């Protein structure tokens, strides 16, 4: 049979289905109209589209042959009969044997494709699992960071931000130091505040403050539980040792709330 015209797979399926339907109908009786017309029966209901192409293919390939032409008024009706080649075509494509053979081929193709499909599915599931795990890890990290900030906020809430009048008179820059520490934490800064950083923030508002006043004030704030000192834990020597403060036998370098 000649090469098929270029139809998409759906159109080809429609054409082949219409061809088989027409040839089956041609088995009954000697001759038939090629096309249906109104209430008049025909092997093919249309002259256009996949159905029309099926009728034309049947004639071209000798599956049907013209038997006569009927003229009714202005219209001509072509009559055709099934050929031996058409009968053979039906046997090859529409018999139970042909159908079973096609099913056998489809099952074989499906069976051979299962391992590949299964492998691809397992790989897809593995990639999905990795993606979900990584996404959950990032999400949990964010939750942990948020929980830490909440804990810090709750802890600060237990300590009055406002200093007593007596402590304010002893450490006039204390409230500004506490405000800076709170804003630093709220801004997402990691870790405690280094003393050089805090001294710079305090000195911006209290230019006359000395290092000795800064250290004395820190001790008073610690004694009143407004802040807490943390020792230097970094590798190597303290970068600016002049800001460090000795307390509890340790060299303190960081301050937290």
C-alpha cells in the first residue's frame, strides 16, 4: 500500500477506523453507494476529512472498485463493490487473529517498557524526596531561627527595659545601651554584641564617656541583671583587647540581654 498522507496520529486513527467500517459494510451485498447522501445509505458518510480520505484510499488501493454510476437529476452517485484485495485487507486488519496479534504486540511492547518506566518513576520519586527533604530542612531552619528570636523576646520581656531612677543616675547611658542591644537583636544580628561595637554606639550619643566609665557602667548593669557578659570564644587573640572586661576570672568581650 502506498505511503500514508501526512496526518497527525489522531487523524490517521480516524481514517483507518473509517476505512475498516466502510469495508465491513461492503461485505454485505454486492454493491453500495460510495458516499452517503441525505437519507440514502453509503459506505462512507462524508467526502471530506479523514472519512473522505479513507474512501479515496480504498479506491486508490483497489480495496473497492467502481461498479456503476447512478444519475439522479443534477447528482451523480458512484456505486462500488468490495474486491478480493479488500477482503484480504479486512482479514489482515480486522479478523480476530489480526486483533489478537496486535494485542500481543502491544502487550509485549508494554511489558518491555515496564522496567524502564519503573526505573524512571523511582528516580522521579527519589528526586522528589530529596527536594522535599531539602525544602523541609530550609523551612525548619527558618522556624528554629524564629523560635530563637521569640525566646529572646520573651526573655527580654521578663527583664524591664526601663532602668530604675537610681541606676539611671549611676549609668546615664545605660538606657541607650539597652535600646541598642534590643534593636540589634530585632534586626536579626547573630550572636552577642562585641564590646567595641557597643562602646561605639554609646559614644555616638554620649561623646564624653571614657573606657573606665563604660566598664564601670557595664558592671552595674550586670549586677542589676539588665545585661550579661560573655567571654571571648573566638580563635586567636582578642582583636581589641582594650575593650575587654575581666569578670568572674574570665576576659569578657561580648554583651547580651
